[in-house]
């Protein structure tokens, strides 16, 4: 049974990086090994839509996919709320298991997770359906 809104998936989460992920950052193999079983944050940002005639702005919320020079896409993830806020203080943190972030990335056609973009421990983790 999945948690409901009344039962958050990470009830005692303080937003800090899981220690095993923090130790692995910077090493793709090590991050890939621990990622399925640690909580990460997927940033969600507002995308402004059209402004209707009544003047009220419309906005959609979306996770952030980045496209590399080679055309491949990657989903942004962060090890902690602080790392995410250093990247974009306006982004909203959505806590998910690393394996679920990878699954969501694949569903969106991405082939990698970018973990802690903009930080010294920035790590690219290639993912595949297999």
C-alpha cells in the first residue's frame, strides 16, 4: 500500500543528504550503487502559461529535464534540500526514492540523472530500462 497524503513517505526527513549518498557523490559507480535505496529530491518549478484576458496568470508545475549538446535528456535530482536550493531557491523539493526518480526519468525519455548539479559532488548517473 502506498502512503497517502496523511502518511508521508518520509515522515521524519530533515532534508539532509543520506550519509551513504553524501559519501558516494562524485563517483558515478558509487552513486549508482546506492541511488536506488536513498531518498533524493526532484526539483519542481513553475512554468508560466498564457495570460488570459482576465489577467490572471496560469502556471504549471514540472520536474526539470535538461538536454545535453548530444540531444540526450537527464532529470535533475538533489541529495539534499540545501543542494537543491543552491541551484534554484524557487524550486520545490519533491522527495522520492532514487529508484523512482530513475523510473520517472526513463518514462520521460531521459537517459541519465544529474545529481547535485552545480555542487562540487555533481555526478551524472547513466540509467537504462534494463
